[in-house]
C-alpha cells in the first residue's frame, strides 16, 4: 500500500487563522512565538520561519536578500503587511 501524502492548508489561510486584529490594527500572531516575541510558523520545505516575513512575502512580494523587514508599529508579533516595511540592515 502506498503512503498517502498529506498537504498543509494554503499559507494565506494559515496566517489568517493564527492571528487576531488588535485595536491598533496590528495582526497579532497567536501561535508560537520565539523568546524575542516574533511569531514563528512552519513553511513547507523551508522549515520554521518568522511569521511576519512569511506574511510580507505572501501579501506583498519577495524580500531582497540584502534587506530585512521592520515593524512600523514596533509590535514584534504583528504580521499585518501594512505595518511591515523593507529596510536596510
């Protein structure tokens, strides 16, 4: 009997079901957060990654290698793409 392959729900669905919208407009990550307060989630074959980076890539587009994502709202658990911006390191 062949093994059945299970597939994960789409990334957008997973992002939206693991957050709540705060009074300030932040999309607060409700799943696992690392000791620094950043949301983390599994991203298929890439392993575990920061949820705000996955959110930015899903809703906005790729993050250039020489740049990183900054939270305009200063809330590390926020995954709202409107609160995230690409900045130099």
